C-alpha cells in the first residue's frame, strides 16, 4: 500500500526517512516534505554547512547567556549592598525598601534607595532616600547624599525636602 505520492524514480516520501511512520509527510506543505536524494547529488556539503551554522549559533547563545548571567550577578550584589547600606545608615532593619535604578541613569550604577523613617507600609510614613554609588566595601557602598519625602508620595523633585550632602542638594529644588 502506497501512502505517499509517487516521486521521480518511483520512491515515496517515506523512503527519505527510514523508520518514520508511514504517511507522516502527507500533511506537510510541499516545501516542507522530505526531498528525494538523486543518485548524483551529495548532501555531505550541505550537512557540513548546516552543522557549522548550528554550532556557531550554539556558541553565540552560550556566550550571550554567560554574559547575561555575569551581568545579572553584578547587579544583584550591588543592589544587596545598597539595601545593607540603607539599613546601616538609618538604623532600621526594614525589608520593604524601594530601589530606583533609573533616576540617576539606567547604566550609571547609581541608585536611590528609599524607605520609611518609622514602621509602616511602604510610603505610608515619611521616607528617607539615599543616593548610593561607588565600589562595594565590607558589604556596603558609599552614601553621597539624600532627601526626605512626605508620606504617601512618589519621588518627584518638587516634593523633596531636607536634602543633605552635596549630591543630595543637587537633586532638590532651591
């Protein structure tokens, strides 16, 4: 019983893939069906090119993955140091701190860490925000200034008050 359309030379599409279920290629569009290997054709060169391309793609993906993981590890250690710095600077062991990595530039490695000055839900109390950047030393990073924010407010320049440090004063209205 023939399950595929006859091909030139009398072979069926299933002959191109030994061990395949009969009729498996019938549902495929013609461009995706297996092609017959002519007696004079050689698939060795095509196989070599396809293998080389797949290996190059695999190496590219491996390098990209390793680069991304190492970058993420650096970001995570920096942010953990920022949280430890805020807790040490304020003397509060709060867990719900807000870290803004965008305000001072997404690629600047400078963060603003804000948290309540007294216990409560995030932003429910007066907040202190610290400008933190620089190398990690003893699990912390240097504080370059900061400001306070009123309860239930976002960190926008017009709401900042009590700015301290030379860099903190630069981000507040005069």
